[in-house]
C-alpha cells in the first residue's frame, strides 16, 4: 500500500455523505453531501456515488489517485457477527445483508453504497466500520434483555447499542485531554445529538450503553421516546387501534422533544423556555430527568467514575443541558464550573470545577476521523 488517504462514505437511505482524509497528518481534504437520492437528478445510489467521484475528480482528488489507500464505509448494524472493522469481501457483504432485518432502514443503503464503491474501484481495499462494534464488549448481564432466552436468540433480540464510533472516539479523546491512559479511566460518554445515547466505558472498554436492539431505547431524543414501558405498545394497539407501523412511527418520529413540545432543536426549546413556554420547559425537564438517571445508573455500573464527556450537537453546544444534567451532584464528586461551562469553542475542554473529583469535559466527536483511522489501521497491517 502506498497512499495515506482514506475516503469515508456514509450511505443513508436518501443521502451519501463523504469525507476524504489524509491519515499522514489527519488533514480533511474534502467533504460533501449528495442529497435527495431517488428524487430528481440523482436517481439512485449509483448516480450519487458517481457524483461523489466526479466532485472529487474536479478537486484533483479522484478515486483513481494512487494516494487513495482505502475506502471506509459506515455500517449501522454489525449484529453479533461483526465486533471489529471488517475488510470487505463478497462474504462480508452477504453477512451485512443478512443483518437487514435488524436495521431495515439503514443496512440496505449501507450495502448499496459498498456495492457501488466496489464496482467503481474493485482493486482498492474497502472496510466496513460498524456503529454497534464498540458495544460488543458489553457483558451478557448488560446486553441481554430478561426475556425467554430461546426466543431472544432465535430472533437476535438483545442490546447492541449504536453511535459506537463516536463513543470509542470520545472516550479516547477524553483520556487524551486529561493526559491519562484510556486504560486507567472510567468514563461516561453522553452523545447528545438529534439521536442520543450514553455509554459506560471502563478502561476504554464499553460495559453498558443506553441504546438497545434498535436506537429507540434509552435517552429522550429529538424525535424518539427512549425508554418506555413496552406494554404501552400493546395498549396503543389494543385500545388505540394503532398498527405496528403507526406505533413505530409514533415512537421513532413523533416522540421525544418534538412529541412533547413540537420542536426537536434544543436552541428553539431554549428560546421558548426563556419566554416562559410551559410545554418547552416540560420537554426540557423530562429530557434532563432521563439523562440524570443514566448518569446515576452508569456511575453505579462503573463503581468508580473518573470522567463525564459531553458530545454531539446538544452536548457540545448547550451549556444549559450540561448544567442541568449535572446540577447538585457534589455527593457524586461532580461539580461543573459555571464560567468554564459557558465558554464556547470547537476544541475539547474541561468544564469541571478544580474541586470536582470527576472531570467533566466537552469533547467534540469526529465519527469520520474514527472511521478513517480504523480503516487505515486495518489496511496498513
Ligand atoms: P447532531 O445530531 O449531533 O448533529 O445534533 C443536532 C442537534 O444539536 C440539533 O437538533 C440541536 O438540537 C442541537 N444543537 C445544535 N447546535 C446547538 C446549539 N448551539 N445549542 C443547542 N443545541 C444545539
């Protein structure tokens, strides 16, 4: 292998996001997004990836460049089969296709992206990096639901977790910020974006995470309910007469912040709260209540907590969420410094008080860099 560049592709159902990184110095050489696949000029994923290839060629960074070492693909669901990044072969593509029932919205688009990219550069190593992989180290006590084991195993019903590349990256970046070896550090990572998840990371190894079989479980999110009594679904079906698809849409698209107050953007919720809007205030309070429960639970799971890291759109930008999430927790050794918390910036930074036993940090996530590093590591071996 000669080159040091990695193209990262994130193929969604209606869009393809890409970034070209140079792993020699971590430079981001190009990035872009092809949207509205299937509507108008971009007929399908083949057309979308051809457009990506053309955009790169126009910048003198074409797919045929000898500098390009590999392509890294984000794949949402790796099931129990993929616990690490995988060099893509025909067999790997088949295995990812077999996981479609577990991720019907995501894996088909991921597979299509892989197939088209392989057709464009059949000779180039390509790597699948799975959103679930970082969580595969969870012990069975955290990964299993307490349901009939035979049924669970037959249908793959267990907790897989998602946002794994972000939790992996942020837990390591937190150790770096603190000047510690990740193996020494017990960390709670709070990935708070439109989707949101928490993880408990012991010495760099994930021991629990809040998303489960699907990304629906856990924290209150922009449009997802997070944890809910599963019997609510039976009730909505039997008493409400709703179909499975209607309930799926309700819980994934019309719940969480948007379901509670009509807005899923934390900035807008903050503006409305400042005007005394009660629905926005209640949505915020429910969001924070759930978040605090996970902080408490994961503190107990870890036993000794060294650091809490906030990341993603809300975690990186909302001082109000960070303050409310960790308010009045000196008994846990957690003290946020109001002045540090109010500082805005794009770099990883500490926001805990000098007297806080637990370090609290804002650590911007970089899933593309993580996918590129994992891809490059695999093909450089
Ligand atoms: P992500 O999914 O990580 O891109 O996060 C998107 C979410 O971050 C948006 O829906 C907003 O709720 C939130 N967000 C982005 N910028 C800000 C900000 N300046 N203050 C508060 N929340 C923000």
